[in-house]
C-alpha cells in the first residue's frame, strides 16, 4: 500500500476515533478521561504523545532488528547493521508490576512531543537506516501517533510500521488500524484471570488480548519477509514466560495453535528478570528447566516459525535497559567506547 492510500486510511481512523479525546475508551479500561481538558486516566497520559527515546534497536526479533540474539551486528563491510527504528512511548494502559520498562510505564520518564516532532523522529530513524518504525506501547497514544504518521508519510516515510503492544487492546480499535499497521507485535501474557489481576490489575486480559490478536491475524495472517529476510508485514505473537507459571504458558500456546494453527509466528521469551514491584513469588529469574518445559510443548504443537531466546539472562544483559540514560541499552555505550 502506497503512502497516499495509507494517509486515506489514517484520515478515516482519525475521524472514527476522535471522540476518545473527550472521553477516552481506547483501551479495555475505558476510564473515560477527558484529555482535551487535561484529565488523565489510568495511563496518566495527556493529549500529546510522550516519548522517552527514539533509537536504532538491536534487541528485537531478528526479522525486525536484523540482529541475531540481540547483539549489535556488523554488515559485510563492517558497518553496523540497520536495526529497528524504535520509539519508546511514556506511560502504559496495562502497567505490569514487574515491567522491565517501569521507568516509562510507571515513572513516566519522557517528554511530550507534537505530531510534527514525532513525525520527524520517524523520518530521522529512516534516514539512519532503520528497517522499520517500531512503536513501543502505542495503545494510549493512537490518536497523536496517527496524526504524526499522516505528516511522516507526506515527508516520505516508506518503511514498515510495527505496532509493539502489551496485547491489552480492544479489537474494534485495532480494526480501525487496518491498512495502517504493517507488522503487529502483541504480547500474549496471561491465560489465568487471577494472574492477570495480581500482576497487571486486568482480570479480563485474556478475553481482550485474544480478540485483539484475532483481529490482527485477520488483517495480517502471514509473516512476509523482504530485503535481508526482514519483516515487511505480518503478525508475531510474543509470550514472556514467568517464574512458576509454566502451566499458564502452555495453556496459552495450546490456545494459539488451536485458534490459528501452527502457522502463527511465535516469539517465546525467557528474559524475565525481577523489576520494580515484582511480588515475592516473582523475585527470581526464570529457571532453564521452566523455559525448556514450555519450549518443548511449543515444539510438540508444531509452530512453524518460532523465535527463541537463551535459557538464562543475567541482570547485566543488554535487554534490561536504563531509560534514565541517554543510551539506555548497554550495547550502545559499549559501541561508543569501542
């Protein structure tokens, strides 16, 4: 779809969704905040998008970042590979108590930006060689993001757009993004309503996330790769395995396989590390045998495309960012030292 068609889709979405600025019900919490009058709801977000960092990121799935195992890769001529053009938004409509990005989701690190400023961030990332524009936690900022995209496409944005979400979405809102988003990257966190309530204050997580993912799959059922085996469009469902909750993880995988067949693309994550307000039972990393248990079931279910992580991650790993720093990922600082 060319930029003219995308702008038309954006205009239609903005027309349909604009009432949410006066009474926001963009996410399942439906708090009704009047953002036009500076009222802030659960996500604590205003009328404009707020951004912490916009950078080339190598820690995503290889089809998004072009980087194996999250390392900063080198091209054949020894230049850095391109990376995912990642924009980290401030705030969150889910706010997991163990969030590794808690500085953004809970503490609100970041600054409000205008639609034009956000659009120019996207253009700068494209000019720096980004493989895509990766919107991290965009749910509560759908409207200012759409306005920025309208400007960005007019300025020449031409790389895929990734919607990187907690999965706590409303399917009817996702429906309005059809024709705008190229790659959906949702989490599927919980099957258990009890776990979803305890860790994210969202006992209805599974019902909303699964309906939203079904809509994403309707729009983008197949992962399509282009240049250098990187994603042009499609759906990648992420699942972070939590300590002590392997049975919940297995149930989620069985739901995925039954609902979409083994053709759905799965990213199975082992990177959990205790952060922020993680309760006592989550005050430890995932054990290798827990990851192996879930991975074995995924293999039995026959997922055709699956991204996996190492069995063990340490606190020193680059995947645990510090957003109080200009360079939040450790590989960035290391690259500068070298």
